[in-house]
């Protein structure tokens, strides 16, 4: 939208899914209650057993595109999808022989301070919600109920939550934005490799996280 180019940065999250896996796999893998799982690497990964017995597994790592460009073709980065498949096999070596049947992705809206918000300006008659930083499945529900109360003028517990009318400062103009966001992605990849080799937390990653407002 005009005037909002620096409000959110689109950071891509990509996913893959396996074929439905047999009982032999699930008996060994656990995950009976379909718990979500991740680990503490800097380049975020996340996975879950689906209702039809697959593993859906995702992660960051796709590049940020200059000018906050968003295109359907960016939803697929073959190298990142290949890395996700390899990472899942590293976590569950028993998947080595399994087929991956799906691959997809999309952009997440990231505000400068990583703080989602909902708000309403009665003077302009404009309401907004967003900046879910990739955690929007449940947050959109809360946002919708909060917006309903704000718009109808109901004073409720929801309208006093700290994210109501919160304003994040804008992202830097280009080319600083491109340099900063992609430097963040490269640093996190490097930090994971360094930590794996040396076995202690990366100071560089901590500094970059601070710089990017995480
Ligand atoms: C790969 C990936 C993995 C994710 N994983 C998670 C996760 O594990 N947990 C989590 O909490 N969140 C996750 N998210 C984020 C989550 O999906 C979003 O935050 C959430 O879906 C946002 O909900 P929404 O209703 O605002 O938008 P959306 O779910 O995007 O819904 C918007 C809808 O509006 C439609 N639309 C758009 N424009 C128009 C138009 N002009 N006319 C009519 N219809 C239109 C779209 O087709 C779409 O159906 C993930 C996102 C991605 C991309």
C-alpha cells in the first residue's frame, strides 16, 4: 500500500511434506499426540505430524528480495526445499527412503520490532491487524475478536492487551534493508555451522539478533 512500504519486511518461510508414513515409523518416532517440534538452531525450523500421518516440516533461509518484492515465484526456492528435506532426514534418519510429496512456501510479515499489532483509528475509520512474524494461525483469531471490540467500541479485556494500537518503527530504506535482512540470514546460517563445529553459542548471531530487533 502507498506509504506502507517500510512497515513490514516479507521474510520467506518454506515447507515440505512427506508421504503418509507407516506405523513402523511412528512407533519409533514418538509424536503420538502430534506435538510440534523444533530445535535451537538460529535458522528457525518447525515440524508437525499431520492428521493423515505425514510430517510437515518448514524453515527459513530463503533470500529477502530487494524493495520488499513479493511474487508467487518466490514461494519456491529449490535449494531451500532441498535443505529442508535433508534437515528432516538428519533429524529422523529413518526417513531416508521416504518420498517427499509436497513443497511450498510464502512470505511472513515482520515489523521492525517483531511486535504484532491490532489497532483502530476512529477519526479515520481505519482498522488494522498484522505483523504476525510467522505465528499467525492463532493470533489472527485473537486479532479478529479484538478488532470487533475496538470497532464496536466495547471496553473489554482484549482492548487493553499491550499489542493494541502498538506502532513499530519503520524498516530502513533500501539498500540498507536488503543488506541488513540478508546479512541477518547469512549470519544465522554461518552461526549454526560454527556452533555445530565449536559447540558454544555464536556471539556474532547474538549481535545480529539485537541489530534486527529480535
Ligand atoms: C510457509 C508458512 C508457514 C507458516 N507456518 C505457521 C505456523 O506453523 N504457525 C503459525 O501460527 N503461523 C504460520 N504461518 C503464518 C500464518 O499462515 C499467517 O500468519 C496467517 O495465515 C495469517 O492469516 P490471515 O488471515 O491474516 O491471512 P491469510 O491466511 O493469508 O488469509 C488471507 C486470505 O485472503 C485472500 N485474499 C487476498 N487478497 C484477496 C482479495 N483481493 N480478494 C479476495 N480474497 C483475497 C487470500 O487468498 C487468503 O485466503 C506460516 C506462513 C507460511 C507462509
